[in-house]
């Protein structure tokens, strides 16, 4: 059985992502401290809470997350979880994991913030976890900030909200989505299924 | 911009069951929240709102059970409102699997609750419901306690205030139009939408598919909520979205 850890920053709804994974037959372990003695097939950084608070939880787990990153083991970051892959955020102080060069930016006042609702994913690279997901599929977003990667090669999809922002990133086995796949109907379910299958292959 | 307009069916829930009735009287059992929610999801609803109208406090734990059941089945977002009066109530609902909580009367009586919820769980979790009615002075006035109590508060000022306090979204109901099937209150909706920079959901008064086109074309509102047209199957979400698309409103299909 595939075993995936969900990192708990101590706030909000982890139930939905957990349920979505359970439906795929995955054993989920929700924890605020990843255990070096356990071999997870993958780790999910979920998308709830704020940067400042999450950065603290990340520090505690930095060593093991770096280890997964360096050894090319699968990590999926959702929303804030994906933003933590970068270096800094306009949302608050503290350093992210720095897996990717770049910063998390605030939307300008030309658009309503938060960006809430269903928007489309324009595919850039055929990321493995987009397998079977049509170009321009709808996904559910709820966020006020977005990532601005330095390396454009990691951008898998972009989305139009006043500006064309990065809505999905991937490098090796590190995947990140600015939208919530667990709330994005069929396309989202497929993305999670694809991530689980990446976890199963290693 | 490719952000779609959202269609949100609203379900009234009492002691864990969906109920239907006119203005909260003559309530009839209308079925299981999970079943009805799934049907709306299959029809293409973008989100759902569950409004809990359970009166007795001792039966309020039925809410978290329901939320848990809904969250295990549905893969679209949903909001739960009704009776949330503290950060613990909000936490309880969110940790049971709801994506957002809606607060109304308590937001007026304890405005700091808006800030507490948004700081703790993120502002996207915090939907502030505003029930507004045009008064004799031609002002849109906020009402609390299920539209029964006048507050003297100006709805436009209040909407700007809740944005400052940390609301992520406003659910705006026109008391004048609610239950009339005369259409959404375009004037009220436009007034508020143009004064805030957070998403607004229009509610109250819709009786036809044209009413949705109207509110989306005449205002910059983000979503529209309805209950009875969907409950009594005047039309379903699939048909509505087809109609909106023909009328050049961007919807998810």
C-alpha cells in the first residue's frame, strides 16, 4: 500500500485532501513532524493557513524535506504548500524551502483579491501529473498570492487572472499546484491519481 | 480574464436533513444533504452553501456530522453557515471538512470574529453574509437575526468594513427580493460590488434563468446563489449554464 504523509501546520481543513487520497487506496499519515524512521512514498504540503505560521512548521521538517528533494522522492505542494517551495513571500517574513528560485507575489489591486473560483489551466509543459488532463481544464482556486519562478522551465501551467500567473510547477519529482486538486472535480482527481502513481513507482 | 462566474445552490439543513419550506415555515423533509449535494455537483454546481437552521443547541452537533459526510463525498467546495458564534464553532466546522464558514448576525454583534477567523484560517474561509433591505430613507440597511431585526447600519459601509476586518467574500441577500422571484436586486448588488475589492455572491429573488444573465451582465458580481428554483426543479444547473453560455456569460461547463 502506498503511504503518503500530509504535513499538518496546525490550521484548517486537511480532511478533504485526506479523503481524496483515501479514495485512491492510499494510507495517509497526518503529522506535524515528519518521522525520519518512516519511509513515506511521498509527502504532501497542503494548502491551508498562512505563510508566517507554516514557515515555522517547515523549519522543523526542513532536513527531511531537503533529503526528499535531493533524493528525488515525490513531494506535492498545494496552494500555500507549493508557495513554500520558493524562497520568499510578500505575505510575511521567514524563508521558504528554496527548492525553486523565486518569490511569492501579491495580486495587484486591479483584480479582486482573493482570487476565488474556477479558472482554467493553460498547459505549458506536459507534466507527468497532467496525464489525461485536457488543456484548458477547469480548476478551483482560492488564494491572494502567486509564485513567480525565476526558471521558466519549471512552469507546467499558467492561468489568466488579470495577469498570466504560474498555476502549476514541476521539477523532477517535485510538483506544485496553486489550485486545489482535491476541490477541482474530475481534473483535480486525475492530478492526484497521477501523483499517487508517481509515488507508487519509486 | 478566464475566471468563471459561479452558480451556487443553497440548501437549508435542519438536524442533519435538508428541508424545504416557505420563509422557514411549513418545513418539509427534502432528503439527505450528501445525496442532494451530489446531484447538484453532477449538474455542474460550482459550490454549495449549507445553511443550518437547527434551533436547539443540543442538536447542533448534527452539523459537524453532516459536514463530515458531505466532505467525504463531494469534490467541490462548500460553505456552512448558521449559528456560528465563536472561533471554536468555526474551527469545528472547518476541521470537519467545510471549506468556508458563513457568519451573519455574529459578524454584526462581534465584528472581531471576522478578524479572528480570517487570521486563524485564512481570509478565504470567512464569508460574511449581509442581509440588506431598502428603508424609508432610501438607504440599504443591514438586518440581523434572519432578516428580522433592523440594525440601522448602512449596507454599503458595512460591506467595506467587513472587507477591512478580513472577510474573504460577501454573500449579499436582498430582503426585498427574497422569495419574490422578481429577479436579483441589481441595484443593491451593483452598489456593493463596485465598493469592495473582494468577491460578492448575489442572492435573493431569482425566479428564472434570465435573472442570472441580468445580474451577471449588469453588475460585476462573481457568483449567484439560489435555492427554490433548483429545489423545485424549475430548471437545473446544467440548463442554466447552457443558457448563460449562450448569453456570453463565462461559466464552467
